[in-house]
C-alpha cells in the first residue's frame, strides 16, 4: 500500500526525532530568556528608582518655591479651597493649578495638588519664646484635634490685634501653654495709623490665645515634612551655646488679610510628587522637563517681576538613577549577548546533527530523483516544525514568569525588538537546516590539512569588523541615558570574543601537532591515535570551542566586573563610615567624646565639630557652606582610608596659614580651586589655603558640599567652638561594634545613630542595581554553562559514527576496553583546555576595555572610576561552577560514547 506525500513527509519527520527535540529544547530555552530579559532589566531599574527616591527626602523630591511675601491675596474659583477662605486664598490656588497644568506632560502627571503656607513673624532671633503664625486654608485636613477647637478670626480690639492659635501637643508642652491661656508676645513690626497725627506708629503687643492642640495625621507625608516646626518646638543655640525656643502655631487662614500688610509673610509653595507616576523609562525625559520647569519664572501675579522659581532635588536624583540604570543595562546586555552567540552556535550544531541523521534517507530520495530544492525545503520544514512551536511555548513560559514574578516591570509585554528576535529565533533552525541539507554524496573523512581560502577571507573580515567596532566603541562609548544603549556597545565585546575564538582555532592545531609529534615517539597507542584524530579533525570541534571560550570568558570577565564594583563599594562604604564606628546626633554633649572614649572596647574617639554657615567668598560672590573641624592627626590614625580625606603629603596643621580641604562638589559648584580662599563668619573673614580637593562622600557630612579644617585652626576662622555632631570611634581589637553601641545608648546618648563599615558595606551590596547585576551575570553564566554542555554533547554525537568505527576496529585488533575512554577523551580534553586558557586570558582582559568606556561610578557612588580588582574566591566560584556543569555533561557523554557494539558498527561499515 502506497502512502500519500504528506504522510511520507510526516513519517520522515517522526523518524528519530531526538535531534529535532534537542533543537526545540534550545529554542524554547532561548525564547524564555529573550522574553524575560527586558522585564527583568526593567524590574531592576524600577527597584533602583524606588530605592533612590526612598533615599531622597520628601522635601528634596518636592518642587518648592519661596516668596518673601504672599503677594496674591484675592478671590478665586477653585472648589478645593473651603468657601470661607476662598476670598483670601482662591486666587493663589487657581494660579498654582494653572502652573501645574502648563508643566511638561510627564512632569505634570507626577505633580499633585499644590500646598502653600504663609508664615507671619520676623522678630529678633535672640528672643526666647518667639512665635510664628502659619496660615493655610487646608491645614485642618492634615491634623486631628486632641483638645479644644480650631481658631476663629478675631477682629482687633481697638489698636490691639487678637489671634487665636492651635498648637501641636509637643509645642504646647514645650511652651507650657495651656488651652484657653492668653499671652502677649511681640510679632514683628505691627503698626497702626495715629488718628491725631496721621503718623505710622507701632501697634500694641498682640494677644495670642491657645484654643486647641493637635497631632499630625501623617507625620511622614509631604505636608508635614515641609512643616516640621509645626509638629514640635525648635530650639536654637547662639554662638555661646545658650538655647532659645521658637514655636510655630496655626491660626485662622483668614488672618492673612489682617497681617500681610503689617508684617512679613514669607510664603512657601510646593507641589508634592506622586512617586507612582515616575517610571524608570521616563527618567531621562523627566530630568529635561524638570530642568526646563525649574529654570523658568512662573508669574504669580500680573505685576512684572512677581513670580515663582521652583527648586527640587528630584532632578539630581533622577539623573543619578538614569546614569546607574544606563550603566547597569549596558553591562547586562554586554554579558547577555554571550549566551545568545553560544545559543546560535549550538543551534548550528543541532542542525548538523539532524542533517547527519537524515543522510541515509536523503540518499534514497536522491536515488528516486529528488531535487536539491526539494531536499532543502524538506529540511527547512523540519526546522520550522522544531523551532516555531518551541519559540511559542518558550515565549508563553516567559510571559507567565513575567506576569507572576516580575510585576514591577514597566516594559511592554512584547516590544517590537523582542518580537523580531523571537521570530528570527523561531526561523533560525529552518534556515540552518536548509543550509546544511545533505546531498547524495557519501560521508567521507575530511582532513584539516588543506587550507580554505573562504575561511581565511571570512576570518579576516571578522577581525577587521571587530577592530573597527572596537575603535568606534572606545571613541563614542556606550551611549547616554538620553540616547539609550548603543547597539555597538552590546556587539563589540561579542565580536572581540569571536575574534579571540578564531585566533585560538588558528593556534589550536599548531599546539596539537606539536603534542602529537612528541607522542609519536612513545610506546602507548591510545595517546598516539587520540592525538592523531584531534589533529586531523581539529575543525570538527570549532563550534564547541567557540561556545566554551565564550562561556569561560563570560564567567571570568563578569567576575572581574562584580569584584571591581564590590571592591569600590566596599571602599566607599568604609570612607563614608570614617572609622570602625560612626556615631551621630544633632548635638552631642560637650563631654560626650570623653565619656565614649572611657567605655570598654574603645581605643580612641575623634569628635567632629560642625559650623553650619561659613561665608565663602569666590570672586565677587559670597556663599555659605558647612564647615567641619576635627583632629586630623587622630583621624589619620583611626580611619581605614585616611587618604580619602587627607591625600598623601597633605597636612591640615601649619604655622602661619590655615590649610583647608574642600569637597569636589563644592569646588565644582562654586569654582573653588587650590590656593587662597576667603572664609569666615559674618563680621570677620580670613584667608585660608585650599590644600586638597577630595570626594564629598564623608560620613560626618550631611551634604556633599563642605569645607574641612583642623580643630586647632577653628578659632582662627570663627569665634565659636561649633557643635559636636559626629564621633568617630576606633573599636579595640576583639571588641564588637554592637557592644560599643549598646554601651553608648545606655550611658551616653540614647538616640544616637550608628554606622559601621560592615553595615555601610552591606547596604551598598544589597543595592538593587548591584544585586540585580549580580543576579543577571550569574544567570548568564548558568545559561551559558548549560548551552556549552549541550554543545559538548552534540559534538560527541556528531563524531559518534567515525568514533564508533574506530573503537570497533581497535576492539577487533585486541585493544583493551579502557582504551576507548582514552581515545574519546582526546576529542574534548584538548579542546576544553584551549577554551579555558584562552577564555580566562580574554575574560581578564575584556574588563579593562569596559572600564575605559563605561561609567561605573554610579554603582558605588564614587567620584572617580573604580580600580580593576579580582576577587579570587568569587572567580573560583563562578568559573568552577561553570566548568562543573560542563564537566558533568561531558562525563556522562563520555560514559555512553565509549559503549559500542562491535558487531553493529562493523555491519554498518560493510553496508556503507
């Protein structure tokens, strides 16, 4: 009974489907990786954005503008303002909503409804118990009354102003002010018009009645973060250390009409930012929109010159996020390109294996008159049957993983690029099989002795392309956060790896011939026969060599990158810590350093004094910066990295001059260079000498702009001792920082904030980008190891017929059974050694190029590029893990490869 053509084709495809299933497995594996990768990277970038925003204070994130006076008091139409306050505050609300609506699109979507608070006050700062009144038409929506009621508008009693106030519970307790109690307190320069003379004269001291107390509803919200003084009283210290208390109170918002012409009413306007509207994909766009918005003056009134200019730290935070995510994505794609290249090589090996299995069937087809086009079409159909369903299944599995595990991803489910790559992957087996369709000729031995001109031209082309790509890559870098990742940045390292593999393939036979020449003089036949086959068929393992070399180079170079980033982060963490243990509070007691030094487990303590506002004169401009003073000699003794603050040869102690060190950020922003610099207090200034400019990452500094001076010169600059805000503690050998912290909180300062080098390093290592890069690179190593193992297995399978004939012949000649394993090992052992040696050398060299092109400073927060570093333990783990996976598959393959039935092989030889 004859079969129809479709049934014949189906029978042909169903026969010995093992090779096709291997190809399908590889396609599915790659499809899962390709589908998941964009979402994994996006999730990590989103985590980086959230992490950076969490590290940025709410007040820094918000867009804030300040005006010397409320300026615009008038009616408006906004229903957000309560009707009773709309005549005074409606115009401001309407104008701010207009400013928000006119903001650039991405920024406008992230801005929430505006807040605005006017403060009435402005008397002598030396006055103890001074009062500021806050006026906000929406204040009652942010608090909960604890006692009493909300303030009402009270008309003046003759010439005397009367105000009702409501205070936070903490402020009322700090002032010892009971609800219902009235006090007379000066409030700026209240004045009146004398009815007899018409002169402007001072009004009587106003009366304030506390009518209620409250607790903030959400103390961590944007509203209360901007109005911290309204949650508790503020204590100020004069230059002589004498305290004075200041309190902020809410009053009826309509009071603005009474006081805004009488006393200064500085007003703060701000837009809270909705973090949920910020996406990592839009960070670069938002940075540009923020720059445009904050550089413009937004008119508040029709009067010329009256306007608001907003400030925010969000732009700097997003710029850092964009730089970090750009560097992370570039590195991830560079190392992910390796497994893709290995996957292509393995698919080609799979196609060759299918062709080899179909050779006898195609010989019969040729005998019956099949054309080459029919053979290629049949092979392409088999490749399509193996690749297309596998790609669909792999994409489906990938999407399932994305929807269940990577829910933070903001990337589209399938981007156009992902679809193109998946389609190409699904069609790749069909194309490879069509190109390798076997003909009618009998399989013969092909030695590598005859040089191939085509191969030479191809290799020269690859080397020239690699050189051109490398030069271009070094010249223009990996792109920028604004332009995105340059595709050349992803392809150049892969091209370099392929070039290294081609060079290795050229040198590999030369080494094998030298080894074979030495073995010819030996007595054993196993090594002689095995080396002879390795020399004769060196090109047979080219794909496996390429796969192994790429895999080893990825394992080594990724380890170097991680080691370098971790070492840089560790160094920056130790610099930020400043010592074994750093203790911080807003103000330490004068004897705190001596008391901490007397504790068990403490060798030495260095106190850091802060003078918050030092005048710095650069040219004709005077700016104020925080200045810190410490014992520089003691700091050099206890700091793990004293050179970070005190570069070699620099001293902060000198006779006849005042040496200072300036942070790099302060130098760049203010134009401060080495040499003379005028600094000082309000009344007196001196000329200091800038002896060094260093990175601004100091644990004692709240910001990255500062001046550092030795404490012996502090009195030469300002007539105050400053405030001790930080203690740098040298923990004794054998003592634990945790025990010292417990002693400090129990005996010295219960509310101290403690940082150790270990805790700072752990925070740096657990950062989303660093952890994400580590996971991505290890996943790339694991995937490459699996693909390399498959490549080794396929190489053994492809060599199986020739190997089987040789082993069968040797057995008939009396060779011992153990000789089979030795001969088979010559197929892989030299190849693996060559791949490991060349891959390790190339993997150690590749990061040198990457560090010159990619900006990795954002991973550690350093101002300078990280130094090349290798962690031997991490290298051993990553490279050892890679080789272990490949070795396990290889040993299993060798075990089955040496088990040959002599009769079946000899019968096959006779039939062929």
